[in-house]
């Protein structure tokens, strides 16, 4: 239990179970904290893109407590995040998997593959952050690698492939997912070509 100065008590117990609707939210929260950290340091400007929805019905129980009761997606979403770092556009997707053995490519939709390909063609940095929740490991996967694997008609990417080919992003408190180190390594690699 945590005792707050105002006399309230809260449980310090943290559950690792995640509902299907909340899957991916822990990674998102970590990335959002990381992006705020980068922004506060003036290191990068990166934000989560809102999913475009069309509101159909709103329940107004009270003016201050309006609740959307029916909505649908207007257009398919592209990727989760975008922004700018060192004068380069950045666009990336974040995914979590509970699988111990592989990351299913079906987690990424066809329009997202097309979007990643299009931003790469414009010279942007594009990648996917994949978290294996069982191992509590987050990997940086360059979009060009992802697209090549998908074109070779693989249905999933083995966990062992991530261990050998992708960049492991170690967890830290500040920031939780310091993925810009992997971006820097990618920029250096591209500069040397």
C-alpha cells in the first residue's frame, strides 16, 4: 500500500495481465514518456498520431460528462508515431506480441506496409518497435528490413531473428525506450554507404 499525504491509500501491486483491448498500451505509454523526455531536452519532436474517427453518437448525461457511444474509423491509420530528429523525418509503428517464438506479420496491416515504403522513398527514417512481452524486450527493426521480410512472404519473424538481426533497446527509467540510439546507429550506417 502507498499512503498519500491526503490520507488516501493505493495499492502498489502491478499486474502484468493485459486485456486484448489494452494490448500494446504499455509499450505506447513507455514510448510516450520517452517522447516527452526527448521533447523536454530539445532532442527531438515526436508525437503519437491520433486515429481518425467519425463520431456518430454522443451520450450527454451531463454537459461535463459527454461520452462517445458510437464511432467508426474514417480512414485506415498509417503508423503510430511521427516527427523530426536531426532534420530528418521519422515515422514508426509500435507493436507488442505475447508470443515467445515469433512476431506475426499480420500485426501490421497492408496499408501500413505501403505507408512505411512511401516514407522510406521520401528519405525518412522509418522503423517498427516490437516488444516481446514475455521476455520484456523491445527491439528496433528498420522498415527496410521489415519490408524485405514481408516480401519474402514470411508469415512471422522468429524471435531468434530479432536477437540476431534487430537492435535490442535496453529498458531504462529515463527514458524507458531510448530508441534514438538505434536511430543514430541507422543514420551513421546510411552516411557510410
